[in-house]
């Protein structure tokens, strides 16, 4: 996931938990008194507005009323790679902390998080989680050591207006990469706009290229930990770049801007300058909040999968519990995870009150994303919030009808952003130099990534 989109997913996840910020519980300076009471410190995002801080205070008060033996003290907390590593080494991580899927597996494999599987198993939602999502929080034996609280999968976003102007049916988005190429060419020829565009900078080029490669059966890394090997010089990455090269140089269907970042491509899309592009499945929320999109123009479908081992690149957020937590703190921390993260998606009363508040605040309600829970639970949730849904649901059906059928593949686990950054100039070169040597470019990027992986061990 790109750094920019990681922030966007955080926004979507925050909306899913009542826009209250991602919380954690600090073990620093806390203990379990002999009278059975326990104190945990829950972190709040840095820089929250007063209203958001007040919301957290209200939620904390309700939690303490529900659990009188637990005292909760909010404190500012921000996850960054450097501070997280220092906190992990120094044993000062919060009792409950949140990390991306890409970071979670390593922590679980290295036994750096508490085993909360027994506590989690007591909650009814534990058996209702999406199998493609829950595996990101499980160890090699299938025990759940981390709880998935938000997830996303890449999607194909398309402009229904440009489809219509090009003589294409907006209710029949492309289902193969060959169709994407054909439709992009027709859009470009009939409308003069880019039929297909892709992000290329600030790590987003590598992110979307990896999405294409995974959709063609490739992987960016193999192995785990010290045995991790970069594999971006594989045939799937060559094939993905070949497709971009042909759309750019043979079809002239990708416009003239080859330096899009996440914000830039969103703006161009809403302005009617881009027919199709790949980004996170929940991107519509940002298009509403930041770009004032006209709902009628928007369509969304799944990224086409082709070949053996193909899957949709995805990610999300895990809630974990520090190994420094006492048994009582671990139990209290799981109660907090249940209350703060899961109740909103599993409990009807909480879900509906949250959806109403979001609708009143003119936020997008009902945007499809990869659900944390299984399809039956997700459908039930969507039924609860239906009175407050304010997005064009029918225009998402080409995504929602198929998202559960697609394998959700985790992002590269090691040096994720470095890997994406190393691929940005490769994508740029292919789109700006007709004679770019794709295998040579990928070999150089692979060597760069491998050197970073080796240095990190």
C-alpha cells in the first residue's frame, strides 16, 4: 500500500469505527492492582480535532461504565517505522497497538505479540471473520494472535460518462486485461481522454505495478525474514509492464500525464480526464470527501485476474496486544478491541448509530470494501445501515458481486515501501521511453530491493 493510500485507508477505517482514531493501550507505567482493577492507556491519533477528542472521551466513558474494573486513559500515539522498532526493542509498546497487514505477519512469526487467541475465541465475531482477511492475523498453526479491524482490496475504477461517450456500455466494465486495453483505446479515440492511466510516483507506481503483477500470478518477494528474496524481475512483472507499454506506445490510450500520484490521478479522474485506473476498493470515500465527485459518473469493478496463483493485492489493519501486558491487561485489551473496533461492524445498534452520524456529516456511507467479516455477516451489516446509504450501490455491484470470489493477497511483507519506490522509475521509464529495456530495468530494481532486504537482516 502506498504511504498516501495508507492514510486514506486509515480515514476509511476510522469512519468504520466512528471516526474515532486508531487506539492502543500503553503498558508503560501500568499494572494490575490486587483489588482486581486494571488500568490501560489507550492511544489516540496525533492531531485530532476537538470534536474527535470529545468523541473518544465519550466512548471511553461508556466503556468504563460497561467494565467498571477497567480504567482507560487516552494518550496520543502515532505509528512510524522508526519509533515502532524502538518501542518494540525497548518493551514500551502500548498494550494494544495497530499495524498494517504487511507488518503483522513478521511480528507474529517472531513471537513479538501476545497470544490472545483464547480471549478472542470467546467473542461471537471470531467465527464470522472473512477467511481471506483473518489469515493475516493468524500464526502458522491457525491461532489468531491479531484481530483484523479493516481491510481493502484493489479495484478497477472507471468513468461511466466516458464509457457512454465512447460507445461502450457502462454496465459492462471490462473483465479481462485484454478488454481493458480494447476499451481504453476506444475511449481515447472517441473522447480524446486517457482511456487508462496509472500512478507512477511517491511509491504509487510500484504499488499499482505490483497489483498488476499479482493479478497475473506473480509475487514481489519469496521467503520470510532473513530468507526473503526480491522477485520483481519475474515474468509477471515483465508481462504487466509490457501491457502498459503497448497501451502507451501502440494504442496511445494513456494520455500525456505520466507522473500521477494518488491525489493527482483522483483529481484527473473526477475531472473526466481518465477513463479507468487501479486503486484501493474504498477509494470512493476519498473521491467524495476530497474531490466532490458526481456520483453518476462513477463505476467500480474488480481487478481482472489471469493465470495460476493470480489474486487481488490487498491489505488492512491489525490490532495486536503487547507481550509486556499482564494477563489482566491482555483480557482488558481484548475487551477494548471488541468494543472499539468490532462492535461497530457486528452490533446492529452501534452500526446504525454510526452510519446515521456519518450520513449527517455528509460522509460516504455504504462504500464497498473488503469486509472484515464473512459475506453473511457483511450482508447483514449492509442491511442494518441501508437507510443511511448515500452512495450509488448499483454502480459498485461489479466489484461487490465478485470480491468474495477473489483470493486476497497480502502486500510484500519486507521493505514494502522501498520495493514500491524502486519500481516507480521503472514504470516511468516504460511510459516515457518507447525503447525502454524492461528486463534490464526490472533486474536493476530487483538488485536494489535485494540489497535493502539483505541490509535489514
